[in-house]
């Protein structure tokens, strides 16, 4: 993800922005990265740094390659900078896990 996907996606986004500078660029969907500590329920557990979507490499790549490299803004974080809410919940814990465990990986990022 960090060496190919983010780089190619950033190139595509920047090409779109250059080709049609008058149109907004919006990227939305399951981007599979919780890019900040408030975007997942257990940021202080050592095992979290090894889980897909929460590794330091993935977070750094998303932040520098996509957000900064394409001048994109996480639209939810722009409106709610400190709110902890999640869009993905693993199925292993069932309903009891939905109350407090999750990740914010379904995102909407846009060029301001």
C-alpha cells in the first residue's frame, strides 16, 4: 500500500486536478487507514502498530502522500477535530464490540 497504491492514487488525483482545475476532487470510501490516534479505539496498545490500517508506515504515507501531496482534507476531521467515532467494527466481538471498538477507515477527503 505505502509503496505502490498511495503513490499511484496520488498521481491520479494530481492529474485530475491539473486536467480540470475548476472541478472539485472528492475521494470517498473504505480507504483502509485510520490515520490518527483518535481514529481507532486502542492507539496505545503495542499490537495496534502492527495491524493493517494502523501501522505508522500506513499513517505516514496517507498523511504525506495523499493528504499533503494532493492538498486534500479529511472532511469529517475538519468539522469534528476531536470526536472519536468509528465507521468499521470487526465481527469477532459481535454486538458487544460495536459499543466501543472500531476504526474510522471509511473516509471522505476533498480538495479545499
